[in-house]
């Protein structure tokens, strides 16, 4: 699929979403694809112009050599000083780090012995559940912990409350020296976190201008904490750069990101508004979670059409192979045919286990002996693909040669560009999130922030009657 260099590159197989295999009612025809192909040069030119004008800065993150060097220098200076990296952030400030960490470090990173682990333990705190947060701050030695507070706006209630709690704990044990245990990643100029960081003397990194949270994993938002725990972030960017080269053309059938978006869009229009992502890899499980946010916040929008409001956006669903074969696949095959499936296959796992032969003649185990666990995983994925296709459920497969920084960089970038193209097809603003902002404002009002009294009154006016609560 990607034609640059000799390195391991992703493949995108869309055979099973075509009418030839799932029938004309549920599959796409070449004419469907031709329709989007005809629009592609114009959309590609629009995206290229926006990029050239600096309006799509996430597209250039793979090439930020100076920022990468600054991050690596900072990480080197911290080597051996911290036992824990604690990320304080939510949404786009957290999900990318979780996704890449799950994919690129040891599956039980935090349990690996100190001497063998490639960096400090990682805790990404993306909630304000007091039980969970109290458990963390009570458990870790805050003196040996680096708190990375990440907020583009510098005012998200969840992140700021976590930060205030951690700062107070740090000050209690370290006094004024505590600032060495905090790194702030925030907007270059806007928001309240940057002046606080300057006043307190924290090291800072920028969330680049115009890069929204859900497109920020390849900026310092993801790169700094990931580099701290030993992820090869230069390879992550190299993978993204390779995918960028593959996504520059304006021929729909040769541009994997545009093709992926076109398929999703055409199925959305064809009465399949549910989009399931199902990696057959535990390591890629959180990529599906990251993508769920990217897809939902970018594409779930109100669109004005002829003065009328239309509510658009496919619903992303995360799933996991093989685990969800025993939980969701019954619905996927026999429930409403309103879904398009993206399976993610891994060609070569880093490790494999031979399944021993035993209980000769016992039909429940005999056929397994002599195979490997990777073979079983692959057979299960192919079995699901077959079962979905047989019941006329359109599905595509992205094949990752092996899970590592280079391929994960490709995958993230592919899905980001796919989202940009899908937004163009849907005719919405891919990069704003007014629906999230309303909830943030309401939280400020309910927590008594000055300036939000009008929102407080609106909340009161929308309250139902007490006798409708049982
Ligand atoms: O993608 C987004 O823009 C959001 O999910 C934000 O990342 C999230 O709301 C957190 O915002 P902030 O980084 O401003 O604290």
C-alpha cells in the first residue's frame, strides 16, 4: 500500500466491502467509489492548500526535528531521576499517549522490574474518580514522580483539579523545590496554565498552534511522556512521515487515507452509521479507543443545509479480537446490518508460543497441539472476516506487519488523514468541538466559576420535576 522505502508498511484490503462479496444491497460498487473518486482531486487540493497555508498543522508534525531534539534532550537530563511519570490530562491530551504506550512498551510495563524497564512506570490519569485518584497519589512516592500536566486550553476542570491536588502533595514533601517534578504542556500563548508554569518555574513544552487535542499525539502532548517511558518517538514520527508520503496523491484508489474515508462515508450514506474498529492485537486495543475519540469528536457535528440543522456523524465502536468474538460478534452477524467493520491484523507478533501436544486422541485439544498462539489468533481473525462476509457485513482489514513505533506512527497518521478527508465528504468542520465546550461551560457553572452565572440559570431552567424521579 505505501510505496516509499524498504521498511515494513501497512496494507489495506477492501475486497470484503465490495458488492462482489457482500452483495449489492450491502456492498459498494465501483460506481460508488467512482463517484467519490471524481470529487477527490478537488478535496485533495483543498486539503493541500489548507496545509500550505498553515491551517492543518497536524500534517507537519512528523517533521518537527527541533521539537523532537528538545524533547530528547529533556528526557536524557531526567534519566534515572523518576520512578513514575504521571500524565494529568483528558481526551486528546491523554488517549494518544495511552494508545502508543499500550502498543510500544512491554504489555505489563509498570510491573517490569526497575532495572529491566526502559523508563519510569506510566500512569495516565484521565478521570476525576476520587477513589482512583486517591489510590494513585497514596500509592506512589510523589518525590520520585514526574507529573506531566497537559491541557491545550489550560483550564479544563478535570486536569486542573488533578494538578492542584498533585501540586499540594508535592509542595508538602518538597517545599519550593517541587517545580522540578512538574512539566506543563499547553498552548504557546493562550490559557491559564502557561502563566502558572512561568510563575512556578516548570519546564514546558508547547501544544502547537492550531493542533487540536485529538490530533496532537505526534506533538509534545504524546511525544514527551512517551519518550520518558522509553518509546522510540523518532521512529513514531518516521512512520507518520512515511504514511504522509503515501497520502499525498489525489487518486482515490491509490491514497489509503482517502480510500478509507470514502468507504466509511459511502456506508454511512448507505444506512450503516456504525463503524466498528476491531484490532486482533491486545497491543493495538487502545488505538481503537484513541480513534473512537478522533472519529466521534471530529465528525459528529451539526451541519446546516438549506437553513435546516442536520445531525451528522458515524458512531465509532471499539472492539477487540478475539475477546469480543465471545461478546459482540453475535450482534455483529445477526443484529441490524448497520455497521461497517475495520479489522486490524498483525502479520508478525513480537513473541509466539507453541501450543504443546497433549491428551492424544482428545478432540477438544488434539487439533491445537503443534500450532502456535499467533496461528490461532490469525485463524480467529480470518474466521471472523469469513463469518462477517458470509452474513453480508462489509468489512475491511488493515494489516500491520509488526507492532512497533514505525508501524504505529503510520497507523495513527493514516487514521488522522482519513478523518480529515471524511470531514470534507460530510461537509462539516472537522477540527472544532462545540458539543464538548458546552459541557465544559456547564461544569464551570456548576462548580461556581465566576462569569458562568447565565449558564447556571439555564441549567436550573432545564431541571425536571422532583416527582419524576423514583
Ligand atoms: O480533542 C480535543 O480537543 C479534546 O478532547 C481535548 O483534548 C480535551 O477536551 C482536553 O482539553 P484540554 O487539552 O484543553 O485540557
